[in-house]
């Protein structure tokens, strides 16, 4: 087995272990036992527990970008259609990962490793969204783009918890994506009224 094949095997075993037992009891020793290898071999691949969890998260984000790229290739260049597939792909990928991804993120909360991985992945994903939407709707506000991730995560959590259906979650997110794409990127940046008078915050 090549090093790459072994790494893939270990990540598969890690996903299965987390699916069966959660992250609280997840250790490199347990992973080695599950995969039928020695603990030093697991350390050699990932360094520590956080390294395994971060790699699982990185793989998820790669699959999410691959899914989005694939569906965009098959979508007509119309704003409503593109917003719909962006939203559906986001929700579907989160649901496909199930609670395992949420457990991984929770286990790495506060970790500098995860922060770096998440920022890198988020930037890459939103750049794909921007590249797909701007030709149809014009320049987009970077702050507005961030709201796609915030709304997507919240709606995915609701779908995973059974509070809303996946179709409703995707439809709601599609409306957010379309609104972000058509919003004025040079919108109000302070509390100054167009007349020049300062507005009173409510």
C-alpha cells in the first residue's frame, strides 16, 4: 500500500470511528486499532489528533468545492439557476456528511489549525461563488458573500436536526444567494442618511 493509499485508509477508518463513537473518545491509538496498524504509523501521517480531524475537515471542503464545480458546469448561465445549484450543493454536502462533520468542527473549536484550514477553505469556496455569480449580476460585496456561508451553515444545521426539510433549506439559501448577488456592493457603510444628516440607531 502506498503512503497515499494508507492515508486514505486511515481517514476512512477515522470517519467510521467518529460515526460510531463520536469524537470524545477519538485518539490516535483508537484509530490505529480500528485501522489495524501501529500507532507510530498514524503519528507519522498526521502528527496528532488535531491533525487527523483537520484533515477530515479539509477533505470535506475539497469535496464540497468539487461538487459545486461539477453542478455549475451543467447549469445554464442564469442567476436563478446558478443561485439554486449553489444553495442545493451547499446543503446537500453538509447533509451527506451528517453529524460527523459537526463533531469534527466542535472537537477542533478554538484550534489554530482548524482556524487556518477553515479560512483557507472558506476563501476558496466563496471565490468559486463569486466567479459564478458576478458575470450574471455584477460586482459582489465581499461582506455579502460571507453571509452565504453563515446562512448555509445555519440552514444545514436545521436540516440535520430535522427542524426543516433539505428542500426548504436549499430554497431559503437560494434566496439568500440571489439577494447577495443583486445587492448594491456600494451600499451604506455608516449611519449617515442620504440627506447628509446622521441617522439615529434604533
